[in-house]
C-alpha cells in the first residue's frame, strides 16, 4: 500500500514538472494595458502587433482629403477601392471628376483631366526618380494603418516612452529609417516617422484614431506632415464611408488625346 502511494506521488511530481516545462516554453502573451510594459521582448510585441492587422479581401471607402501648405488649402474627394495584394484604384473629384489611378504590384497607371496628361509604367520609376524603394505593398499598408517595414522580419530597437510602445528600425532596411508608435491598449499604429536618407528629409504619418467597421479596425483620420522650407506641407485623409463588398469593379481607361508624362527626365 505504501509503495502504491509513493508511486502515485512520484507520478504526480513528474506530471507537475512536465506541466511547468511545457508552459515555460510557451511565448509570453503581451496583454493590452493602459501604459507600456517595460520588460517586453520585441519579438513578443511584434507578434501582438501582427495579430491586430486587418484581414480582408476587398475594401471600399469614400475619403475626404485636405491639402495645406501653410499658404493655401485645397479639398478633394477620393473614392478608394482595394483588392488585397492585387490592386489599388482611386477616383478623384472636385465637384467634377479630375482623374483616376490604378496600381498593381508591378504597374501604375493614372491620368488627370486639367492638363490632359497620363502615365503608364512600372513602379520602378518611383525609385529611379526619388531614389526610394517604394511599392504597392507600402502604399496599401499606409492607407490601412500598418508600418511599411515588416515588424517580424526586421531588426528593431525599443525606445522608452510613457504612453506608447516605440520601435526604431536598427537595420539597413530600404532607403530610410523608421520610428513606430503603437497604442499599448490595442497594439494599433498611432504614428510612423521616416527619415529619407537620399532626400535628407523627414516625414510623419499620424493615425489620429481608428473606427470599427464590421468588427475591423480602420483608420478614421490619417495625417501626413512633411517639413518644407520654414513651414510644412500637410495632407489629411478622412475616411467617411467604409465597407467590405464581396466583389469590386475597377473601371479604368485613359481617354483619347491625352499626353504621356515622363518622370525619369528630371
């Protein structure tokens, strides 16, 4: 009888040890909080940030835009349609239609009606003209409130901050350095700052707040700020209507008689 009791105790001890070993091997979950947790590993934080990313097939939105360079303000209405990883379609109006854009992972096409001009070509013209490696996925991420640089595939350094999780790119990814600010209560991106090495220029994108649409987090206001001379240039996007249709049409054709643009000639 004593041997049986001893055997049972030994089995229970082994099971307890196995339980602690297994639970100890699991990654620590970063729980939402009002203030940042001090001793959180960047890998664990990146995992939670990735979970907050929007899962969608098609998205459609009406966007009110305002451009302000400190001297004048201009408003344009954009109709945005996106098919995840496949296409970005934008139609712009100022009381009347003024232009359209269609962008895919390897091509961009657009035209504008004021000067009756158009462009069709590969996305490489962006890098050749601005010396910045910027592409389809980058624009898609900006419009949906995601970092341009992948959190889980790059090296980061955490910067202490009382209100946000702040990460700074420590590797040599792309042609710029990036600083990211995340809300500790939901892991959503609040701000991303860039320093463009080739242009010696800073740019800030602020996501002032998000809205819930069908249970999904979508930016409500996005603010782009670029220093310019002694002032700034600012572009604000306000998402006034958002839905997730099952199917999307992306009508695009360049009108007859329009002149081609050449961005490579500086």
